[in-house]
């Protein structure tokens, strides 16, 4: 067939085939690189950016004031966000709002990433943001405090007994909700940020307390550091040990779980 063509047309066809082969090879290399390296490249861990704090169900920003002040005293820019619908709206809507706040913080500061601290339901919102709303490429570290990552018995009780007084977020925090089933299917801590979950073993709001445990995260029950601690769910964000733990985990060094020998130092 090629022999029947004029020399000029034969050279053109051979050149066209060579270009097509080269493009195919480039595409194959790009696909292999994407598969080999993963779709999300973790952000630099040695360059902490602004910190965004998310309140829990009910949306009380005052609950995070002590932690926000401690972060600022440590030289960090810290902002407590006002959650959509006072923290009772659809958790996915709240996650999208977190995404907008993160983009704004990065544009304002010029930083390459943000750190997120999610208290109670705020920790579930943070995970939704990472998984579904672009947070995987924007978050350096995600710290959750007493978060019902696998649901709370209190929400389940409210759904079953007073459904009219259990808004959307309340329903989504029941252990068998569609949202939590989807969020916890597969990898609980997807590629991107480093996850740290801190909770108290005597939590009477998130039941059972170890609902906060995340596969693939650094999991720190407060009692593993200070065995005698009786810190409640409501006191988590202001407890001196918890505040010290958050500051430690949001530093430049890799996240690490302290031991009981560190209790006195972290309490001071």
C-alpha cells in the first residue's frame, strides 16, 4: 500500500504515524505516573499554614475560644468558622462551606495549605471536605476532637424517639445513617492530610466514645496520656492537656502519640 503512494505522501504518512506513536507513549507514561504516585500528592508538612476551627453540633463558636487563643499565642493564624445552620444543617453542605473558607484563607495568606481542627460533629465535616470537596489537596493535617466518626447513640435515640427535634445533621450522626455508611466505606483516612483523632474515654455525648477512632489515623484517647483524666465532651476544646496535644500535633514534627510520662508537662 505504501509503495503505491508518491514519495512525498509516503513520508507524510510515516511522519504522522510516528507522531501518533509518540503521543500514545507520552499518554501511557502520564497514566502510569498518576497510578504510581496516587491521585493526591500530600502537601508539605514543614510549612504550616492557617488553622481553621470547626465547632460541633449546635454551632457554639465560644467552645473553641480557648483553643483559638492558644494557637494564636503559638504564632499561628487561627479562625473559628461559623457553621451553616448553627451546625445542625446537612453535614455535606457544611463541608462545602469549609471548602470555601479554606480557599479564602489560602488566597488571603498565600499559604500552601491549611490545618483543620474539627470539634465533635466538626470532625465529621472535616472528613467529608477531604473526601468530597477538594480538601485532600489543601489540608496538611486534620485534628478531630471527640468526633462521632461512626455515629453516636444519642443521635440514634433522638431519631427513634423525637424525630421532629432531630435536624438533618442529627439524623446524619446516627450510627447507621447513609452519610456515615458512605463516609466510612473503604479508606477512613484517604490520601492527602495526616489525620489525628483525640477523644475522651468518659465522653457521655459521643457514645460509645471510641466512635472517634479512625483507621489510619493517629488515635489518642486523652486517658492514654493522662490516665486519671475525667475531661468531658464539652470540656475537650478547653482542657489544658487537649489544647497542648493539638498544638503538638499541628507543629512541624510528624504527629506522635505522647505517653503517660508526658502528662505533667502537657498539663502545665
